[in-house]
């Protein structure tokens, strides 16, 4: 089996040395990739928010609504005891109750439903990488977003029919969505100059954070009219975007009708070299390499925190911290601002720090990652110790947790480009597939721990976040490496390149 290396080639001196991103086809594709990540993140993360509006209240739910309390006490001023221990007085004139859904699902079904998306996602992300190397990446990219949108629009209809029908619909939706990720990644080989790939890919994948940040308040607002409306709005927007991509994205340089001659020559510097780079995968050495296992397991443990918060954040806000249902969407999006700030810092300052690290890069990355994990653990402990009387403090700690969690991701994820650059696509695909198992395992864990929604039950979920951060800290801190491994073909060229650079410097 062979694998095409997408790593930075040695560029020839022919052709233009630079080309502005403004009004370029490179920027067009980067924006399309950003919107694709934005819409996919919005579709899957919205489920954690909108499920609160889809399902009818359960008789076993101990959280009484304000109207129920007022009715019991004859309409006078009431004082209720929250499940996390906060006693609040609620005057009768301002008592309002947010609309709830009309689906008679059980609490277990309600908790596990958002994670069903990842059953299909995990399967397709393993398979679609194989197809992306052998089929048209443009077709896979476009078919993924269009078909996902169509299936997503049908989800409210299947949900009204039965839980089982909605679950099958969501599995198909996740399968179609996961198929577009490798194609999106591969197209950057064509539509990004090698010296721009890090920044353009970081910009594209920041769409995941922006989509998560935006969808909670948007879904909360739209669901005030009906819980089905967010599915139609986001689904139709994705469908229109997918159709427009037919004229915006192309598989290779020669097919693009709007590319200028100067930009064509600029992009060809990297593409021509890369098309000739085909190497065999040393499976035995690769699968027995400690840095490979360290990278994969770090991603598996680290990704758990993001998936748990992305899927369960609205329910955590509603049940554990007792935020008003009408405001849950807005407050659930705030922690993602921390991740966006972290991403901005990494995009603007990452290259500068990498150049300054030099030979100390390996232990510096370990040190920074350990610090990020320790801060994340401390924030989680603070959330566990706080009740709903400290809502803003908990919100601040969640924001700080997301900030340092994303910063930790930006520290360990690039190490793959150092120890195994020729097989970065293959190893990252394996890591992503295993890491997203948490997407459906985490909701099952939440369902088994959170029976009534009180704060002590949610504290058990947060303890698992601490445990996974500790495991990630130990694995990466003790076993990670940025040293180019001997099984990577580029290691045979490293001594020659080092000698040539020394001669040039002398």
C-alpha cells in the first residue's frame, strides 16, 4: 500500500515567490472550507441544545417549573430550592415558562440522542480517506454537505414518527458528514501554497469553534417559534452552500476557470513536487512506534473534554446550574469564546514560537501541554465545588477550561508533522476515528450517571473530564516526541539537507 505525502516539499526557485491572498482562488477555497466546518459543527452541536426543546418534561424530573410552584402556592410570591442548593425567591408577576417539546421520549433516549450522530461519523471517517485518494475530492466534498443537509432537514419528520426512525436518520447524517472531512483536508494540497497550509488549515478548522459558538443562541432563538425551525434553517443554508460549491471548488489547477496565470505558477511550485511523492507505509514499524501511540492516545483522551462539553453544555447549564431555558443557548455559547481566543493566539503567534523553540521544542511542548492540562483540571475542580449560586463564576471557569483545552490541542496536534510527516494524513485519520468514539460513548456515560439532573450527578461527569485530562497529561508528558522517526522516508534525507544548510550558512 502507498500513501501520498502532503508535507512541505523543497520548492524550486522558479516561479513567483509570493502571491497575495486577496481575491485569490486560495482564499475562496479557504472560505469554503471554513463554512463547511462551520455548518457541520452547527448541525451536530445544535442537537445538544435543541433536544431540550424537543422532548416533553419527564414525570421523574425533580426540577419544578415556576408555574407549577406558583400553582401549588396559590399564585403568591414563591421561593424554590434549586437542586444544586441555591434558594431563590421568584415574584409571581414575572413568572414565565419557556416552551417545551411534544415528543414523548424517555430521559435515557433524550440524553443519548445527540451522540447517535457519531455512530455513522466514526465509520465514514475511516472509509472516506481511502476514497478521497482515489475519487474526485470535489465530488465527495460537495455530495457530503448536500446529502447531509437533505437528511438533516428530514430529521424533524422522522422524530415525530418515532425515536428509532430519528436515530436511523441521525446515523445516516453523521455517516454523510464524516465522509467530507478527508476530502476537505486533501484539497488543501492543491489550493494552498506549502508555506500557507498551516495558517489556512487553522483558519478553516476554526469554523468548528465559530459554528459551535453561534449555533446555541441561534437555535435557542429559532426554537421559540418551533423546535423544528432550526433544522430547516441550518439544513437549507447547508444545502444552498453545497450547491454553490459546484462553481467555487475544483479538483485541480487546470480545471479552475478564474485562476490567474501568476497564481497558477505560484501554486504549481508545491503541487508538481507532491504529485511525485509516493511512499510505502511501513505498517509494522509504524504500529510499534511509541510516538504514534502517544499521539493517538493523547488525541483520544484530550478530545473527550471537547465532545462532552459540546454535546452536554446546554443540559449542564439547564440542569446543574439552573439557567433559564430561554437563556441557555446564549450562555452555552460563551465558553467557546475562550477556544476562539486561543485559536487566534495560535494562528498569529504559533509560527513565531516554533522558530524560537529550536532544539528545545520537544520538552517545551511537553511543558506547555502539562500546564494547559493542569489549568483545565483546576477549572473543572472549581466548577465541581461551585453551586448554581455562582453562575457567572462557573461560566468564567468553563470559558477558561475551553481556552486552555484548545490551546493544548494546538500544542500536541502539530507534533505529528515532526515525527512522522510522510504519513500525517494516515495517522491523523486513525487518531480522529478513535477519538470520536467519545462522541457516542460520552452521552451513554452521561445517561448512566445523570438520572435526575442534580448537581451531584453532573459532578460525576466532570470527574471523568478530570480523569481523561490526567491520562492525556501523563501520555503526552512522558511519551511524546517531535524527533523525526527512522521509519519515515524523510529521515534518510535529513542528514543531506542538514549538511547542505550548513554549507550554505558558511
